[in-house]
């Protein structure tokens, strides 16, 4: 499967799942890297939109940060790259301005040179009229229509390339941020940053700057220069109109920008809520709360409508100022024009041309005014985007000359590890533990004690506030995050699958995986039996989130996906907690096949999952409270024993607990008929 096809369905879905942005996206980065990545003079670096690679002595080897703070800084690299095409588009787009000028001032020559002359032979009048109309039609078709169409095609092609790359770069930056960032922003909000209003507003601003402004400016300057030689006083009225109108527009831009930012923030929240509702539509229907959801949406939409009304009315009010100025200036033009004509300074034809030019020149002025409004919108959009671009990852990759590769067959060492999601609320506190390579270890403890957080530290989805995590003697901070996470296979409790085929979901991990390899990992995961029974096999469409698969099928497919890149470390986060007995047995049989010569970390609340582990860490209040085997901890007073005795693992049959301790030597993962497996 071609990389761009994988990216086509990874791209929109990744924003909907922070864990995909952390665990899965790290394992499919080689597909996303196929998105165009060239930015003249600003290399992408290691998955960070803002980085410049050439470090200096002043920054001690750290990559310098590139943050476009103005609209010019945002597009300057693209201007350099597409300089030739942009200059050609600007030149072609200035030609219609010359054509409009001639068409505007043609009435002067029609009156003074064709209609007014006394005693001019009819043949001469017809000849002059033919020449005038011929020139008029030539500039209309060749300069105004032809040149404008050519410039439009050229710039539209460049614009789409630039917008595509900007979207890809913002997506890369967002996708490379840590899970802290995803916890602070909804998927709908992030989607709007990449595909919604902000980039659209910026694109439309530059579209008008290139397509409308050149011919508007050319029209105005050439017309004013032409008429200046007729009568400077009337021309001065137009110049004063420009200055006064521009000042009026600039005065209102600040207030407009605040209104636009307020509207865009409200819009992002609405998009996030709608996306959240669509993702949770099953629960909405299950609990019969459709009406409450509808009312909540209507309330939010009404608030958004009020903000849109306020924004549009205020925009119209601001734009009325230059319109009022133009009416006043037209009245002044009529007074001065009549006076200059009566004084004999201008002819009838020149007076007609002045009055016609004033009306025609309102269009380029209005275009310039609209660009001013669009600039306010574009600046507001850039402000929103800059807030995201200024967000630095808490798990940055090391500088290229300091990076180290994760060692093979390494022990995992956690040294004085402490971490908190919010200041003053520690989740992990001074964790010290060594996990030898090949060991099967379980993290157990009450809900919220830090088990899953500890596993995320192994993946470097978060960085510790103090202490460190090592593979042998290599600090994880010194490894590229994506390269490190490719050493791990993760099977979460509720694995996420993209809305495509089984083959696509597997090849996301290894694009060039052969049919034989796909079958091999599916057989290891006990997934091949149900896959081959499907009408289209690996090419079966499984729906969004794998909705067309059962829970057990999703878990086994998740194991196959995790195995595809042959990881040395496996993490199972409540991988069997929601399965029925048959599905759990199949998953355990799959685990028996794949755990040889690998380090396995189990996060579990079920005794059936952990009893055959080599080692159990009991975590409580962010600390390791107990460390030992299942048999040892079951007979020693402490939290683990209390959890067994008080049914904290969620087992159904209390009468079986006494036999659980004695069954530590049973076959791994329950291949015997016993009371424990019945539970």
C-alpha cells in the first residue's frame, strides 16, 4: 500500500485520539513523513515544525525555534521558493489595471475627439470611433480578461501548494506534541486549526493580495496619474479620499480583530462539542439523551450565531465609514469639477471622464478596504495558530549530534522517578526499580495509583519531573521518541482502529509487510481464524474504531499489530479486562506464543492476568509498596493480600480465593480446567 494512501486516513483520525498521537503515530511516522516537508531555509528537523537545525554556541546545541509572528514571516519561505511564479502572476495581474484605466477614461476621447469637433467629416468621425473601439476591445480581451485569467491560474496553483504544506506542517507540529497538550485541547479544536477557519482566512487574505490588489493599485495609480495632467485639483480630491478612507479602516481594524478572535474561539469550542457528540453517539442513544444533546447544541449554536451577528454588524458599520467618505468626496468632486469647467480649465470630455473615473475607482478602493478587513481576520487567525506553534513539547527529541539509539535486549531501569500531571498533585514519587530483559512483570494497585502513568513513562509519552528512565545505561531523554516507541508493542484496553481495512490497520506499522508476514503475526495472535472466515479476509472494512469487530477480535488484532514490527518490549494495559471467558482464553493463548524472549509489562485488575507473571509490583499513592511473586505477595500481609481478600481485583467467586494461591504452578494463562479459569 502506498504511503500516501495510509496517510490519507491516518491524517484526520489521529486528531481524534491523543493516544494515537502518542503510541500509534510514533509507529507510523514513516507514512506521515511522506507529506511534503520542504521549507526553504527552515528544515523540519526531528518532527518539530518550529525547529531550525543549525545550532549555535549561544543555544548550547539546542535547536533554535522558528515561530512566525507576522503574516510576512509565515509566507516568506514560500515567497523565496516560488519567486518566479509569483512575480509572473503579479505582472500579469497588473495589466488589467492598465486596461481598466483606458476603459474608464475612454469617454473623454469619445466626447472630445469623436463627438464634439465641429466640421469633422463623417468618414473621419467613423475612423476615429473605429480606432477607439478597436483599442478598447483589445485591452478588454487581451489585457483585462486574458492576463487576469493567466495570473489567476498561476497563483491558484501556488496557493494550493502552500496551503497543503502549511496544513501538513501544522499537523506535524500538533502530532509531535506530548500528551499534556492533547489533554488541554479537544480534537475538534485541533481539527479546526489544521483544516478549518484559521488557515482559510490566511489563504484568502493572500489570495486577494495577489489577485485583487495589483490591478486595483495599478488602476488607481495610472488613472490618477493620467488625470493629474488634466487637472491636479480634481485629482487631489481622489488622493484625499484614499488617505481619509485608509485612516478610517485602520481605526476600526483593532476592534474587528478582537471580535474575530472571540468568534473563532467560540467556533472552535462548538466544533469540539459536535465532534465529541458524534464520537459518543452510541452512548447518547443508549441513555436516550438525544433531546438533551439537541438542546445543548442549539444553545451553543445560538451563542455562536449571536457572536457572528455582532461580528458581521460591526464589520459592516466599520466599512460604512469609507463609504460615507466617498459620498462626501463625490459631492466635492462635482463642485470642483463644475467650477473648473466653467473657468475653462477642463473640457466636457475630461469632466465626464473625471465623474466616470470616480465611480469606477470605488471598486479598487473597496477591494483595498476589503483586504484591510481580511488582514484583520488573517492576523487574528495567525494569533491563534501562534499559540499552538509556541507550545513546546514536554518530551522534546535530543539534538541530532547527541541522540543515542535504544540498546537491544536491555534492562529497564527507573531511577528516583517522580511525576505529576498538575503542580502539587504528584502521581509518581521516587520510583526505583529495575526490570531485567525478558521478565514478565505486572503493575497492580487501586485505580488512580499511577499504573498506566508508569507505563507511559516507559514509552516517554511524558517526561519525569525528576529522576530518569534508562534502557541499560541509555537515558530515554537521549533517544528520539519515535525510535524508542518502535521498540515497544502496546495493547491497550480499548485499542483504536482506523475506519479502513484490516490490512491497512496492520500495514500502518510496517508498510512493506508481505502477505506471509501479515498472516504470521495474525496466527501468533490467534486472529487469523476469524480474519480468513471473513468474506474479504484482510481487505475487510472494519468501520470506525473497529466497530464491526467484537471485543476479543479487536484485542487479538491489536496484538497482531503490536507484533508486526517485532518489538522487544510489550505493554498490556488492561488488555483482557472487558473480555468474556472464551475471548480471554484465546487472547491468553496468543500471549503464550508471543512473550518468549521479550519483556512484558501487564497493567491489570484481574488475578487471571497476573498470576503467572514472574514479578508483581504493587503501586499505591504513587509509590511501590510491594515487590514480589504472586505466591509471595498472596501470603504476606499487605495491600496485595488485602486486595485479594476484599475482591479488589473484581473476581466473582469469593470461595475460589483460597485455591488461587495454591495454583501458582499451574500452566501459564489457564490451559487447565480449574476453578480459577471458570471465574
